C-alpha cells in the first residue's frame, strides 16, 4: 500500500543557516553546536504527522565533499535535528542526504551523481524504501533546486521564500514554477492541510507564475531592501565617518595627496569620488581607474596583484599622502580576494601613508590596517554587495559636503530659489 509523504529540504526549512565570521558568509551548519531549529518547524512536522504524511528529509550536503565536516558530525547533527523535532511533538520518518559535489576535495565524494538535487535520486530512493506515492506527495524547499527536483519526482512543490523575488528570473528561465509560495514550514504545513481537506490536491490560494502573489513578492522585495537600508543607517558607526573626515581635513592641511582605490564597482566609485574630492573639497586626488592605458599596461607587465602597489610607487606615494579604499570584502590574500588592494595597502603602510576606507562584511585587510574605516553593517547576507556599494556613495558624498571638507559650493546648492533649472 502506497503512502503520501512531504519531502523536506533541511537547511533554511527545518534549521537556520549559520554565519561564518571568518568568511562573512551564511552556510549550512558544520557542527551540532551550530544546529538550531527554525521557529515553528517542529510543530509543523507534528501537524504533517497528524495528517498521516511521512516526513522525509532530502538534502544536499556538499560540506562532506568539501571537507567542511565529517560523516560523524553530520550524523550528530541529524541526531540533534530529530531530537529537537521530537521535543516539539513531531517525528521525522527518514533522512536522505546527498554527500557529493563535482568539485569536492574529499575522495569518494567528488563525483557527479543522480542523488544531488535538482536530480530526483533521493526522492526515488525514498519512494522505493517507504512505498511512497510521489504523485500524491509534496516537496517543501527554499531553493530552485528543490522545485526542480520535486517537479522531476512528480510531487507538488512548495517554495519557502519570505521575500526571495530574485529567484523569479531563474524560475522563468527554466520555465519551472512552484505550486505555492509560503514564508516558512509552518505555513507550508497549514497549506498542505487545507489542500488535502479539499480532496483535490490542487493549489489552494496558490501563487503561480504571473499571479498577483509574485507581483506582491516583488513589491515585498522593494520594501525589504529599503527597510534593510534604514537598519544599516541606524547601525552604522558615525564616529568612524567623523574620523575619516578629520583624516582628510588634516591631509589637505599638510598638502598631501589622496589616492583612491577600488575594484569593479569600487573602481567606478573611485573615479567619481576623485572628481568630488578635487572639485568640492579641493583635495589633490587620483585613481588608477582614470587611466585605462596605464592600468592595463601595469596589469600586463607587472601582474594584477601588484598593479596598484606599483602605480602608487610610480606616483611617489609618501608619508604626507593617504590611500582611500572602496571595497566590499576589503581584500584577503588567503582567499585571493582583491589581492591588489592588499598589496597596495601594504606598500602604503611601508611608506607611512594614512589609510581610509569604506568596506562591507568584516572589512577584511582594509579594516585591519586603516587609520579610519567605515564597515557597512550586514543586515542581510543576500544583499551585502548592493548595500555596501550604495553606502559607499552615500558616505563619500557626505564627506565632500562635510563642513570640515567642503571648500567649494556645489552647483545646485548655489542656485537661488526661482533661478530656474
């Protein structure tokens, strides 16, 4: 006799992701001490149990293949997960993991397989082991791979997404859409309960492609993004901004020059900021981003890692001068992230130049060596880069208009009311 099941992704559905302070990222827990249930998860499992569903965890765990944790630690986390769910009145009937990854570093786990979602191997194995009717079952997950795998297995799909509207384009590209969108596992359990009560197994209050729910999701993202920006404004260290303003005022007073460095979006910021520091604050400022010929020649001849340092050397950077960095990560040699910024700052320290910066995450090398640095607070790991780069622009415009630094009136502020546009 076949049974119905609810297939549950683990991370982000049952348990919370964990924050890695070293790398500034959110990932699956790698140790039982990091494993915590999401609010309402245990009660949701209990509700599904009460409806007669098997509850089956199907989860990609590439941390084994990448050496983040051992099989023993994964087993310990599974034990803790089951125990915590039982404490909340629920029971997980089975747990299936895919330990593989095609780019893994651990022998035996480095492979392409059929069990790694978006493939349906885990679902099919569970169906054989437990005599599950896949067509009458549900998949609950917080990733596109969960929707794809659930579809491939023939289940109905529920996408857990508080405000992940950025997945819409990818779902549209693959032409695969979930039957429902909910905020968490508790809502998923309630929805399944209501759907089964209708005896049709069709979407009830479903949110599908083109429906107003997805438009509301998009509007929700706008609200979330702006709320995050407001939270960053509340948390940002204002004293560090004042310290940068004082450093730059002292730089101008002693006749020093300002060299502004950035990569990618930071390079664009550097060029714009140089204009403002020169024009509004009357600080002699330069950036390698303004001379593509020289920059590419140095990259070609010297290598990317030392290109900025050699540019500073060619500019005769000295103790009277200062270096200003715009970067999300702040540079990290161990992970080979923005190594050119690290080498440039090492040279700046060597010659005694002052260092300032506006960075994100934990600030990286820039925050560790700077005389004054603003670290843009992280309120959502999914929007670190856009918020950091947005606040970089806000902060340098604040600096050039700061009473300590503004030396020239800006165009629009100089116009009298009624003078026209």
